[in-house]
C-alpha cells in the first residue's frame, strides 16, 4: 500500500507544500470543520530529545482532529538499543495510524519511514526540522500576505532549522540569505540542491559570512540557538565563534522598517538575540509558535486521513 511520509520538506513538491499551507490556513480559520477528521486515530510520538512546542502542538493538534497521541520517550523504548528501529516500526504500524519521531540521526527517521507502512513525520533530527518550516512559512504568509519574493535573512548556525528553511524557500519561492561564521554554514549538499532547484519558483539563495549584508533590506530576520540539542559540549566554543552574529538593534537597523523577527524557539536570550529585538513590536515568535498547532494539524490531515 502506498503511504506518504513527511521526513523532509525537499521530498514534497511545491504544489504539495502549497496545499498543506493552504490547508493550515483553512484549519486555523475554521477548526471545527476538521474536528472529526481523524476520529479515533492514534499518533505515536517518539521523543529522543526534549520538546515543548512540538510535543504540545502535535498532542493538541491530533486531539482537535478527533484523534489522540501516545508519547514514547527514550527511557521507555530506547530506540535502536532495546529494540531495532525496524522492529519498533513493525510493532507500531499494527497499533497506531501515524508516527512522529524526534531523534538525533536523520537516517533513523528515514529508516523508520522506510520500515513502517504508516505515515512517519520528522519532528526534528540533527539535520532537519520540516514541521517547523511549515509553521514558519505559514507565519510569513500571514504577516507579509505572500511568500514568493519575500526576503528572509537567516543569521547564525546552518543547522536543522536553517536546512528546512532553505528547502522551504526553494519550494515556496522566498529569497533567503544565510549568514554564518566560517565552518558553521548550512550543509553543502543542502546549498547545492537549493541552488540547482531555486529557479523552479524564482527563489534566490545566498550564503555568506557577513550578517549585515544578509540582513540588508530583509522583510524577515530569523535566528536560532548557537548550540542546538546534542551540541551542549560545544556551547562555549560556539559562543565565541558566533559573537558577531547576535540579532540586536544594530544588526536589525539594516532591515526594512517593517521587518519581522522570527525564531523557532527555545531562545537563548542575550546570545543569538537581544531582549530588545525578541521583545520588540517586530517580534512574531509567539504567533510563529502558535502556528505549529495549525501546521501540525494540516500535516496530520494530509497524511492520516
Ligand atoms: N521549535 C521547536 O521545535 O520547539 P521544541 O523543541 O520545544 O519542540
Ligand atoms: N536547532 C535547534 C532547534 C530547536 C527547536 C536544536 O536542534 O536544538
């Protein structure tokens, strides 16, 4: 039986992503219309890393669609050690109708998707965070009225969030400038793929080291932590490397006057972003966080109906 997964933004076409975004808009504006669409369906949520937004938005989201979730932490299933990923997949597919997985190694999420005959959703890996990107572009669409041609500056670590943002920029037609310190840019294979596929939607991707140059004329400024989950031991060395990459009043002065500030959260205030920016009228980080619920619901509907 053919089934669909959401492991990477890149695996979905521009029209599939447009559809999921439009559905998220519809779900947000009329949630009651969708309240029984996943009646009685169960979503297993595997968390090998901490989470606030992903955990709560999937849990609330599936409930609001008539289904329910089961949370499985590493302490409970010890994925790959207590039991092989493929065996976990083959058990879960007989008991639940969907799997969301947050794990370290991206290949684990891919393996789960390959092995399970039910939809698998990537709830963040070291390599990507596709559900975040759907909520992010939904938020850009809400505040800017379009995505195509919107200029986004991503400042900081070329990490999982940056990778999904890059894939999304290509699919949705945004212009993205990424500024990172030397050695901390996005993965070359992501950049290469984006540059090869950008013409599909007229998207432009620029990768650089100068944060002011990236922010010049930006509609959206986006940042994320300097040391993500699993990189805690590198925190001190990264803090030094990223010193000039804080999104603060001086840096945002290069953006358009009506720029918005975005962050996937959690934020390390005083590191990648100053309080003056994250608490300013430009900041839409909590609207962005709320949109995780609407985006998640749309993804669940697209895969589990
Ligand atoms: N943005 C995000 O995924 O947040 P959590 O890590 O809290 O789920
Ligand atoms: N880049 C961050 C994102 C958290 C949602 C991390 O991986 O920890």
